C-alpha cells in the first residue's frame, strides 16, 4: 500500500499520510515457499535436523555464529535440542532453506518481530552453511521471504538488523536492496557483550523495483556455463531505477 502526500491537520500541523482502507495484516503462515532453486519451509526436526547438522559441520570453525544470539551447537544431540527450540517458536518463525534439487536443508532464516498491526516484519536469525553461501539458492530464499511479506501478506515494511560490526551482514543487506537507516547505539546485550545495531529496511513502495531485479537476476540466462553471474543485483536495480530529477542551478534553463 503506497503512501500519499503528507497533509496538514486542523491545527496547521503537518501529519503523516492517511492510509485509506488500512487493516491489520495476518501473521505469516506455516507453509512452504517454493522457488526455482530453493524451498523455504518451516523448520522441522524430523525433516531438517540431520541434513542441517551435517551442512553446518562442513565449516572448519564456528565463525559464522559469532553474531548470532547463540553459539553453534556441538554434537548432534545438542543440535537436535536447538532445532526443537526453533521448530516450537512462533516469533521468531524459523524456516529451513532447502536445495530444491537434492532436498537437503542447508541453512535457516526467520520472520521475527512480527507486527501485523503496523504491517512491519523483520528477517533475521540467518545461518547459512558453506554450501548455501553465495549461491542462487540463498538469494532466492531471501526473495521468497520478501515476496511472502509484501505480495502475499501486504506488509508495509521489511526490516534487516544486525550487529554494526558484522560487515558481511551489512554488505548482504545492501546487496539485497535494503536501505541503511542508521545505528542504534548500545541497543542489545548478547553473549556478554554490547551491540550497536545497524538498521536497514525495504518499504512497499520500493518493493516492485526490487522484486523485478530479483526476478531478472534469478533467470537461468543471467548465469554463464560456469555458474558466474552475468549481471549483479545492484546493476540490475540501477538499470531499472527511475531517473533522478535534478533541479537546475539558478540562472540555468531546466
């Protein structure tokens, strides 16, 4: 739902745009989101624990878990207990990212801080195994979750937050088309340390252009025989961006 221009109330004060017909949104359903390369489905201990445990074990160390709220579970029993907790949570609502070809679960991501009344939802709790990083599957998984939030459920705002020191996460947010909004200082205490949180978002007005870029990037023709991309997401978005209107300098013709 797009915004209209700001208006002025009876006291002469500027107020935000009215949302005509706005209604509270529904919560994300516990159903799968299927794409060409990936399937994103609610976490299940029975379906996903074994393959996820082996996928995460392919990493030589636990550095991918540094900025998560938990440490990497060591041992299959501990991992299954961790997965049981994920599967039972409603918010965050955790999903497994599954290879559509092999059926192997390779990572997780969650809808969280779900706010149907305001139409705001966050993606977080992202844990990619080595086999999922920098793949079409991981990008498509993020696209499928955005599509559910905006197209299926009609949310107005989609958030990404991370530790301000987490450079890979911040780069990923920009790659996916999020806009950086600022740093919340001393926002969280986790793992016994203080966190400044970097905030990013996509709004419903921005989503159509971002959706179009994801669709073009994910097309098989965008990849060479060796799997390398021909055009980046950022390049596709820049090509699809509307022209920027620049006001002429004083004395210049428009």
